[in-house]
C-alpha cells in the first residue's frame, strides 16, 4: 500500500501499526524506497543498514506479543558519531574510516529496547566541526528544500534524512547548535536537551562540557516523545544527572524574554529580523507577555565557545593517533606517524581547531585565554539564571541567516562560525533549547525561531513549541 510519509508523525504511525493498516516491514520499506530514490542526490545517508527489514520483523513480533511501545517499528536515522554495535561509525572523518563499534551507545540501546527501526547512519561535518556539512569526508549533504543550499551542520545528514522523508525522525548531537541550526535550515523541529539529561555514552566526544544528544522531528509532539524515551539516568555517563534533581520550578509559559538589542545587531539578515518581529506580534496576540531583556554577557557566548571548544577538542581528539584504531600511516618514527596520520585523517577545519585549542591550553596562555573564557562562561550562566527569574523562556532567531549556498562561507571561517550566534548560549550554560519553524521564506526556504528555558525546563519548550505550531501556520 501507499503510505503518506510527508504528513506522517510518530503518533500517526503508531496508531496505524496498532490498527494493522500497514506493517512495520511495509513502513520500513516505504522509507527504504525513498532513500533509494533520493539519497544519491541529497547524500543524507552514508550507510543504509542491511538489517532494516529484520529489525522491522522484530518490531512486528513485539506488536503480536504485546510488548510494543510507541517507538516500536518507527524508522529512525542516527548521526555518524553515535555508536551502533557491529556497525561502522566514523564521525564523518577519514581518520575513523572502517571503525566498527563494539557496543551500543545508551540512546541506541534504548531505541533498540523500544523496538525502533534504525535505518542507517547519516552524514555530518568532519568530527562534528562545521555549520554546513561541507567538511564531511563523504562529501556535502544537500538541503532537500533547495538543492543549491546547505542543510546546516554539523548534523546536516540527520536533518536531511527527515526533510526528504527518508526517516520519520533522527537522533543527532548538538555541541553549539548542531541540531537546532540545521533543523532551522530544513523546516524541522530540533531539540538540544539540558546537559546531563540524555546520556552521552556512546557519542564520539568533541567538547565534553557542551556535547548533547537530541532528536530531530517534524513536529513538537514527536520531539517530546523521543526526549521522554531517552531522558533517563545512566551510570555509564559521569555527567548524567540523577532523576530527582531534574526539577524546574516553572510549570507554564506566561512571560517570554525578548533580547531585542541582540537580535537587531550586526550580521542578522533583515528577513530574519522581520520574521522575528512578526512572530513576537503573534505571540503577544495569543496572550503571552513579551518582556524586553538585556543579555550583555550572553551576547559574548560565541567568543567563549570558540576558546573552550577547541581546547576540549584538542584533548578529546588526541586519542586518534594511528596507534589503536582507525587510520594509521606509518612514519619513520612515532612523531612522524602521528603527523602523517592526523595530517591526512583530519580535514582542514579540524586541524585548525586542534591547533587553536592546543595554543589556548599551552603554558603562558592558559590563564589568559582558557581560564578567562571559563570565568565568563560562569558569568553567563548566572546572567541567564537571573533573567529566568523574570521570564519563563527566552526567544531569539535560531540562526542569523537563512540557509546559504554551497561554498559561500567555506573560505571565511568567521562567517561560518557566526551561524551559531544564537544557539551556543544554550550549550555554554547547559540549558535546553528548541528550534521551531516560523514561516516560509523566499526560494522555498524557511524561517525559524529558538526558545531557551531554565535547566530541566523541556516541558516549557514543548508547551510554547506546540502553541507556535498553532499560531505560526
């Protein structure tokens, strides 16, 4: 039978599977057919798993024996930096080509336990460093809404897989906006959960104090379902927060903080500012109180982020040395082996950030750069905490521009990094953020807004997100 994938949601699919309108195998095959038709052009998937239909048959057994969950039989794609036992995981980098995972990450294990169908691994920027998926060793991913535009990054593959109807949902990682920014560019909902809620066990580390796994979906309800399914305490993740401590004092959204001076700053496209103001008007008309706020320190989050992230990345990526796993290019001595392996295995952007990170951690510069950045980070956390005493959520655009054309920013690293202007504060402070489509733009592109909430305030984001879906149609 013909399944309407374009309008399908997790809830609709679950209802149909329960009613026997179609089977899990038929649903999985429908997505495999789309992937076969579209992936050659879009390059969302770097590998489609060979056992997809076997997984779907297992899901059918769960429906028959009464153990099915709301995620049973739901086809989901995963980012190439999430470990799936027995499958290749490379982080979009030549340095890990051929690396086979020996265990499931916690999120993957939970999805498998729930009976979800994992379709395959999706493309990403090399080592999750980038905002356009142009640095991937597998080549760039195209934006399904406009093939001459980037899908965003570093999770361009996961979002493209959903946007092209090649997956019902996806899981990805967000270190500075890598879920929310590409979701914004492709008209999807992307969530960066509170740091410590969704386990990072089995996620390739980039910047361990920022990295967070989260879902990409077509609507807020599906995002909520996937978050609830993975919002667990995990002893395998030392940063996982005990469930009893995951408490947010706020229970509803009434006041929305608007940092107008930041939104109206330099580098923000006029169409973004216009859509933002139109969204503000609609929210006010819907009964919300809009409160102008100032975030003088938070506005410097990007500078803080690009000191701390390279420092942590230079440390985390030191494990890719050609000795234990992945690419190994023998040299005349140990140092030469390191140079050859890392010089060839890592792309230009990764090498740039490693060198920057090593520099800011070096003797004589540690206090001036890294130490200072950490102090400002703590000040930003306090500033946001103070603001959340006055408002329930903060609203900004998700990105300062619409999806840009391929090659437009590749030779301008600073312009590329500015794509994360509004998303990095959530990572720097460890708070949750969600990206919501907010209207059509020119050239079949889309606008998007972002909401940030206090720690463990995901329910606030789901509430305001669902309301936005009603009023922003």
